[in-house]
C-alpha cells in the first residue's frame, strides 16, 4: 500500500484575513513536496485547478520542478483535465518531468473535470463533455502505447496526427496513466475495459460504498482480457493528521468551512455546520481527520472493502497554515504509513 498526499495548491490568508498571493501558494506547494520526499512519503499528486484559492493550474510544470528537487517520491497529477487540454502537450510535459526525475517516478492521472472552470477558460463547450474526454483519453493512451514514438490518430476534437513524433519518450518507454473518477460507474467500467489503473476521488459520504465500483472495474477488466499489476485501485480523500484527534479537527475545520462556503456560492450548496463536518470524521466517514493510529486503522479497514493499493489525502484546503500541512505530511509518512503496512502484512 502506497501512502501519499495531493493538493490543488492552497492560497493562504494574511494576518488581516485577506487572501494571500497565488505565487506564494505555488512556492508553499513546492516546499511541501520536497518535504514529503525527505520524510519518505510514497506519493504526491497535484490536481489541476484554476481558481484564486486553488491555483495549481499547471501540474506538469510543478512536477518537473519537484522532480529535480526530490529523489524517491512518485509524482503525479491528481488529475490532469485532458478534456480541455491537448494530450500531446500533456504527455510531452510529463515525459519531460520523467526524464528530469531519472525515470520511473512520474505518472499521469487523466480526468474529465468535476470543476468545469476549464471549459470557458479554454473555449470549450460543456455540451461536448463526454466526447472531449473519450477522444482525448484515446489519444493520450495511443501516444503512450507507441513503440517508436511516432503516432497516428484521427478524431473530431483536434487535428489528426499522421505518423508524427511525440517526444521526449519516457525513460522506461511508457508512463503510468490512471483514469480519475468521482464515482461514475461508466468510468469504472471504461478503466477496466482499457486495462488501466483507476483513481477514485472520495470527497464525502461513506468510502466503503465505492467497493461495488471497484468490483465493477475489476470485472470489466477481466471480461476485456486484462490482468496483472496494471489493474490498480487508488483512493484520494480529504484528511489531516495531527498528534491528537481534537487538534486535527480544530486545524482542518476552518479551511473546510472556507472551502464549502466558496464552492457553495458556485454550486448552490447551503452552508454546512460543524456537526456535519465532524460526522464525516468518524469510523465510516469520508474525511480522514485524526491522530495517526486512528487514520492508519481506517485506511486498513477501507482496504478490506476496496482492495486498493494507494491511499492519499488532500490536506491543505481553505487556507490551512503551512506548518500544519508540513506536520501532517510528516506524521503521514513516519507514523501512519508504517502502521498501515504492518497491519496489512498481518492479513
């Protein structure tokens, strides 16, 4: 089981309560990734977002910088919104980062975009949501599968490729490419049919209820003739680790509240009370907020339902102070991860 973290880039607040600059958010995120590597965390993902509070708009750029400053940690997107980007450029950026890393430490997670701000930003019609993703995912996979680096492809959402080179090539020939989903059954089945790993983003509710989707993924893969190590399941969720559960709750709640207020304005959600937040931090809840032993036990419990091989947490939301983010990363790597691996080894 790999244990990790992911971030959309968190813009913090000044002492006056004003939102700080987005450049500072990117520097903080870079520093956090370097720290995560130094304490032995397995994985760190950067999710593409384009808002003032979540400005990590170019995962490939930041991953390339982090690849040069780290030694062991696996770096990926969580996710790259390929529907509104060019798969050729996405692949080139991540293959470049792979070369900088020395090879074997860079991945792409391909998403459709649950936050749809990229569609007006890059001039796409939201009505083409499914077609854009289907065709661009097909192109991304075809680029990755090329034996000689030359690609031919034809579709309706971008100009065709007629035996053109897509360079650089990854050091090992191919990049791991995951399919991101927030719980759509068709996406689980698609990942299975394609024989690629699937990454579930679980941002609320009861995570064990995703088990039927993981089973659908595996069944679809089996029916399509896929098997082996390429069939992987990962879970990304909200969470924060602190020395005690109360500290974790008190640290995470203000940022979560800020985030829900912001997203509520965009999506018409009502304000959420603290009781709703704390209800999600219990044994069956979707938020992994607590002390190390509790969080490790909950990850292992979910593994019993999902059989997942990677669990990673989004910690820096809504202006979480950087020192709390850094401490949480340290506890995740040095206390949670070893306990998870010990418990799983006993099964």
